């Protein structure tokens, strides 16, 4: 039984304003500022005005470039990302594609490795406000398959599996890391479980790619933000998302 509770609509709810644009069915949500800038340039997308532009940016490709797509970002954390996702949906998005970074919990996932998050453990405060009774917290299987095939074709190594989403970056404790390692959780990040939840609640499709930016698997923090492989594979993952979203 997947019915939403009665009176579940918020007093404040997302709407399309009079001056808001109608966007493409495929929308990219890019968490990282540098990767958003790169993808906007790569797609030759133009910035478009809308009511929430003080919170994040919105870009759209022209019909001259072929299939039109929308890009948005950057975002930090579940509340910020879900505010944007709600808006993208009311503006016309049907398929949400996500690009972000993550911290590895498994020894074989090093900086620069690409992850397709298929499910998530939620330790953020947003998901609980979106009731999705009897639904597994997962990304869309069809979109995941499209990403899998595109990554294979491009020759980019990747893994698929569950991730851990948290609001508290300074509370990734040794006990939690060990526990999630033992459960086979691949990585930790800040948005995916909430985006999965909102997508299920709003009946849209969502999938994405995460690139390992730092390592926690040996209970020490090893940041890889200056590693050239992080930049290389973030760009590779972004290009896959552009191609798949516009296909």
C-alpha cells in the first residue's frame, strides 16, 4: 500500500511562478561548482532567470544543440538539494540526473573511482518528511542501466551499490564507518538519500554518478581534492550524464 497520508501537502509548496521558465524533461543537478561550470560550457548552455536564482543557478541548452537539457547547481546538503529538486519538478523535469562527490568506505574504491548509487541509508533530516510507505529507498533501475552501459562504452571503471547520506560531516565516526563497511555500503555523501526519497514521493525518475573525492576506509581521512584523477573522472562522469540525458 503506497498511498500518501491525507493532508500530506505542505502549507508551503513548490509552484511555477509567472516568470519561471518551462524546463526540459531531463535535468542535471550538479553538486560541485567546478563541475557545473565545466558542464555548462561543454553543453553550451545559457543561464536563465527564475524566482529562486538566489539559491542556485539554472541553465538550459538551445534547440540548435540537439536534445535540450537543463543544468542546475551547485548544491550542498540534502535540504538545499531537495528545495531545488522540488522546483525542477514543477518546472517540468521528469528525469533527474545527479553528479556529485563522495567519500569511500571500501578499500578498493580509491580517489577518482566512479559510483552509481543504487540505494541509500538515510542519516539526513529531510527524507523523513516525505512519506513513501513500503517503498525501498532506491534510484531508478532503468536510468541506472543507461548509466552502466554508457560508462562501459566510455571505458570508465565504476561500481554500483548503496551509499550512506549524512548531514554531519564531522560525525563520520570510526564505529559508523566500520558498521557501514560491514554492510557493504560503498561511500558517504550528503544528498542522495533525500533525492531518492523526493523522486519516489513526486513520481519522477532519478539516478546519478558520484566520484570518490576522499577516502575514509582505514579510519583516517585522506582528501583527494587535488588528485588529477578526481578532476579527470569527474569530467568523464559529467560527460556521460550529458550524453545519456540528451539521448
